[in-house]
C-alpha cells in the first residue's frame, strides 16, 4: 500500500465562550485547525487533524502545520502508511522538531492502518479498555463567580472531571481553589492547571496554602518544577514541559511529577505518545490525555490512546468538542454521554469529517506518476 495524495484543509473553530488561559493571561476566541486527508492506492482514506491552542500557548502554529506538511509531503508520498515507524522516521529526517506539524499525518496513517487491519486504532496499538473515559472540562476563568458558573455549566452536561485554570495572583488563586474545593462533589476529579503561571516562590506559597490538591505545570521549566515539586504533598502534573521521550524519561527518573498530561499534537502524534505512555506506566505515573484542541476527530485520537492505558492509570481525557461552535462530522463519532466518551468500534479512527464542512482547501500533494 502506498500514500498517493495528501489533501490539506484549514478550518476556523470559534469557541462558544471566550477562554482565558490561567488567570486571564491570554484570551482565546478561535482555533486554527488543519485537517488532512491521506489517500492510498488501496482505496483506503485516512484523516488527521492538528489544532494547536492558538499560537501564544506553546510553540505551535496553525499555519506552521500547513507549511510543515508541504515540506514533509515529498518524503511521505509513496510510503506505506501501515509502517508507522517508516513514516515517522521520514518525517523526522525531512523536518527535525516541529512535532505539532507531524501529528496530523501520523494520525491519518494510524486511521488507514486500522481500517486495513479491520481494527479500531486502540486495538491495533495492542488492545485496550472499553471503559468509558471521563471528560475533563476546561475552566478558563478569572473570578470566583465565573469559575462557579462555568463549572455548573459543565456539571449540567454530566462532566465529573475539571481542569481549573489558575496561575497569576497568589491570593486570588488560593481563594478560587478553596471555593472550588468547598463545592467539590463526591467522585469529582479536580486538577488545578497553572499553565506555567507561577514563579517558584509563588508556587510554594500556593502549595503551602493548598497542600491537598493536584497542580499541573506550576512553573515554566522542568528545572523550576524540580525545585518545588517535592515540597508539595499532593501529586504534580506536567504537560507543557512534556514534549519529547527524553522529557518523559527525565521527569520519571527524577521524580518531577506523578501525573503526565500527554498532548498528542504537542508530542507529535500517537506513535510518539505511545512511548511516553509506556515510560509513565513503567514508573507508576498516571495520565491525562488530550489532543490539545480541535474537533471530534482530535478528541477521538486522544480517546484511542487513553483506551490503551489501564483504567486505574488513566485519570481523564480532555475533549474540545463541547467548546467549539462548528461540527465537521454532524454529530458522528464519540460524543459526551454523561460526561464520558465511549470508544468507537469501527476500524481505524472511527469518525471522518464531512468534506463540505471543511472550510478552505489549502493544498493537494500527489505522488509523481
Ligand atoms: Mg495543562
């Protein structure tokens, strides 16, 4: 089987509500999504998506994905998409780094490989759990009142896991955490996501005031987190600083975090993320899984990886579909059911978009005759 054509679309994904990352540092209103259709000479078509959370959150750029695909296309065309490691090495040779540009191609190849094998991606990756995964909400807010309102909106949709964005003013952070904890319901999974918003001193202040809660990415770098994480009694999660396999190895070996937040677009796709998963499992580290952002396709990619994690090590998946106002798959694919996502049983990814809903056709790359 050979890859014969790459078709690239760009889609704007407006957010239903304006979203503030960690205490109002950054406002987001629309995501720039890249969808890629990968055709083969066997008549099987795969789909991939790359949707960074804007371009001010981490080093990832919507237009950069499309430029990266243009650069990598000659190295990918003609390859067998079922040989995921061949495709991965071709992309890494063509364009070192730029992992976020690679994840859509990797995702589409997994989709094709699953369809060719007659298996959902998660089963092709080695077998998996059918336990529905709780969806973590994303509570981007500035005040106590806004936080309460957003969390109640998600609870009304059945959500039992919440990622509350904090990080900025220490007194306000402590007040918001205490308010959320006071209203916590039985069985809820809560994570306080700092998004790198604290200095080391600020982190220590909040950790001392709130010793029982889990913080995610409290400071900018792994060195910062190494300096403060052992002073916190409860687990620490790392996501923005978890990019490469070397990062995962260092965090695990040095005991910098007890939870990984694996972002598929950030780490370069399922192929690379599966290795990070295995490092986590080998070291007793729990996981949250998310694509980073995007449509139901991206959510489904994250769900497949989450399904390959033993139930007791997978805390939740984060899904973006309830935050955006467009649906490129007309209700198909895994959707929120009582705050959970159920793995699709169809071969491959299990959901494809409506091409008519995909906005702008940006490029077509074809194998030379
Ligand atoms: Mg995070």
